[in-house]
């Protein structure tokens, strides 16, 4: 555990829907959206990978960038593998391979974008990004070099749904009453 972080704070942070991030060298319990807004350091993803992931997430589900999809996924692939909250956990991808899956997927997406459009995926205008995502959704297109593109689409779209709608605010956006077994002490 990070210095100055004890079991009680870990349990409290988890109950609040927060994760441990580093902001300016200080450990802080933040939601992924708060971590993104605060410029929290990424542990595993590079800045370029995070930019690709945010752009991809935004095409898959508008609002994913602001909700902190890159910080959410980075926190999950940087922590204890057996504690992962990512969709991959339910798709028979061993937790120890999650980081490699995301890195390979983002490299494949960016590589395919560069070979087919001449631009990095994060640089594409929205219409071009949507068209490219449509091309990878059902089958790997010619030139795709990574995990099966439909799996990439499904897993990261599911993660985007979790980070955007898996909160009290997200339930409210959907018009669904939030009925937790144990109410968190503050909205998350």
C-alpha cells in the first residue's frame, strides 16, 4: 500500500467509489473523473495510450473521456490483478494479462488508424473516428494487428459504460433509482 494509507482508508475509499491516485506526488482517493480533472499521474498507460483510449471511449460512449475512462482503466491494470473491475475479468482473460491486452489493443487501434487514415486515432475528427470504430466492431479489418477487434470493442465499450453509468449520477442520468444494498456515505 502507498505510504500513509492504511486498511481503514482503503475500505473507506472503496465504499465511496474512489480509487487511489497520485496527484502531485500525494496519494488521494478520487473518482476516475476527479483524477482526470486533477491531472493524476498514470501508472501503466503512457500519455499517448491514454489519449487514444479517451478518444476511443468517447466514440463508444459520449461522456467516457470526462468520466475518466483512461484513469479508471489505468488504475485497474496497475493494481492487484485479482481485484480488477474490468470487463476482461469476466471474459476469461487472466487478470495478469489485462495490461498487455489494453496496451496491445490501443497500439492496434492507433496503428490501424495511421495505416488507413494517415493520422493517430486521437487526432481523427469525430466522423472519421466513428467510421473507423464501425470498421473494427464486427470483425478485424485487413491490417489490424492486435487482439480480435470485436473483443476490443466489446471490452472497452463495457468499461466505458461502467465508468459513465456505474455511479449514482449515472443511474440518475438513466432515470433509474439507485438502490444500493449499503448506501455510500456520499455520492460517488
